[in-house]
C-alpha cells in the first residue's frame, strides 16, 4: 500500500502545487479501497475548491491508471483531528 501512496504523491504533487495548494498527506486505507489525499493552504480551502481539486486529481489518476480495480478517491483538508506526522504539521 505504501507503493500506491507514493505513486499518488508523485502524480498529484506537481498538480496541487501548480494550483496553489500543498499536498499535506496521502493515505491508502480500507484494505486499499480508499485513497485519501489531504491538501492544505495558507488560506482556508472551501468546499468548491475541494471539489475542483478532487476532479483534477481524479483525472490525473484516471489518465495514468496505475491502480487495478475500483477504489474511492477522497480529497480533503486537514481538520482538528489531523495526524501530526511531519515537522511541518507541528509548525502549523
């Protein structure tokens, strides 16, 4: 599953940077059936922005098609329950 998360990181990193947000985290959960991409920015990210990002990330993944079978893509921003994994998380 770590390989899948790394593939997603590589695919979406340049895209989210180009649209002015930060790829905060990528998780593969639910036995591999859920791909969660967490994005963050210096300003609040609203639902419309998450929707646009979700569509863009979905297109990227579908075009590259690195994952066999079906899965659910979840694009979200970190909330109060954010997992603190990297030094940047603690600084924020």
